[in-house]
C-alpha cells in the first residue's frame, strides 16, 4: 500500500487507516460490536495489506475501543502508528470535557493507560472548543510533545477560520503546529472542498477522511425506493434512526449511486471500492479511514487500494456529485479566474 507524507511533517502513513469506532464487544454503542478477537483479526488483515496507522478516540464505546487497540497491539506496538483524540465528555464532571489544559493532559494520560503505550503518535483534538483559549489548548499539547508522550498533533472537525486561527496562534506563540486534520468527506458530501481542503493545500496539512462511505450509503448496497426513500440491506443503520452523516441532497446522492454502480460493475468490484478509490485520488487527501462491522467488509474496503480508476471515470463521479458553488466561490470563479492559485483550484478547478 502507498505510504504518503503527512502534511509537512516527516511522518509517512498508509493511504488507508484502520478505524476503530466499531471496537467495543458487548458495549451499549450502536456501532461498537467488534470484540478483542475480531479486532485482532482485522488489525492483522490491515497490517498484511500495508496499513500502518490505527485511529481511535477516548469516547469510542466509552474508552473500550482504546483498550481493545492496546490489547490487540500487545507485542507489535512498534509495527503501528497509533492515533487517538480528546475533547468529548468522558464523565459527568464539569472538567470532563473540552480542551482545557486540565482535560487535555488528563485525557492523554488516560488514553496512554488504555492503549498500554508510552506515547501517542498522532494526538488529535476531536472538535472545536469555543470556551477555551487556543493558547491554553496548544500549550497543553506542547507539554505532551515536550515530554515525549505525544509525537504529532492534529485536529478534527474544525471550521476553516478555526483551523487558520489555530495555525496562527501556533506560529505566534511557538507552540506545536497541527500536522493534519480529520474531516468528513465523500461523494455524498463535498463540503470540505469549500475551506478545509484549500487550507490543507495552502498550509501543508495532511488530511484524514472519516466516514468515506457516508455511513455505508456509498457501499453500493443502497438505492432509491419506489416511494423515494432509501432502500438497503435489512438491519442497515440508515434504515433506522441513524442520521449521521445527514443527507442534504438526496437526488444528487441517488444519481451519484447510479454512476457509482455502473463504474463498479465495469470493474467487477463493489461500489465501496470505487468510492474509496475516488477519494484516494482527490487533491490533498493523505489517508481514508476504513472500519467495518465484518471481516468481509474490511477485506473489500482494503482492496480499494489496488483499484485504479480511469480519468473518464473519475470525471464522471466528480461531475455527478458536484454541488453548486457557494458564495464567494461562484463570484471568484466568474471574476478572479486570472489570479487564482493552487489552493483555490482544489475547489474551483472543476467549475472553471
């Protein structure tokens, strides 16, 4: 599997990352059903395919995901890069959430214990905290990096202005700089192209993609029913109360699925593989995070690393899933095309 540079850092990670939201085994989580034995099988399969990064978070199945990762990697920790996250509530106390120095340092120590390791390779703030100064959060991350408990720091689910502000504070205060961002991005929703991917191109950030199959909607198993509602396999999350990620343009989604299935049939592969291959070919994308409830799903996802789509196929998927330009981007396309740079073209090139 291709190993890609993570932003401007010297670290290289695989084009696919093993996601572990499904690790839990008997927990109350609606998705965390994979037990320790299943996690070991999946991690072994990923390692054999060339995956080098495993991604988890302190809130996945109440910390059990981190515990399972730690147990599963016992004896092979040096073969893996481990990423985890901090920000969301891990208790009922007033300081059990957020990105205060208190919670970040305490959260890192707890994650290290659960992961059974002395360091975290990529420590990511999981969400924006508008009530804690960035200087406080970044100084806490600095303490972790200086102590050797964290190697690199990243961010997830920030808006463009929040990310740029954080990078500015890092430079001004000589504090650790985020090397990557983790974002939701897929053929179903290309919102990240408006700000976050251009920021990545301009500032030299790696990009990790969560939910690249839109919660399974782009697996090729879903279609438009006769009444206009989604049809899919029995027991599928999107046929119940599951609403993440939300679908804001169902007509465009179904048109995209039609093209997806046509291309998949032409290659004799699943729609999931085509969706993942499209993402891995997109500008600024470093790695797509794949997770699966079954070994078969995981094997199918991993096979996407070997799928090469033709230029016409990539263009067809891009065109059918293309959303309308928002302001000010349609105005810049119309009036500033002679002075646009590479970061602008991450979004605007297909529209010009």
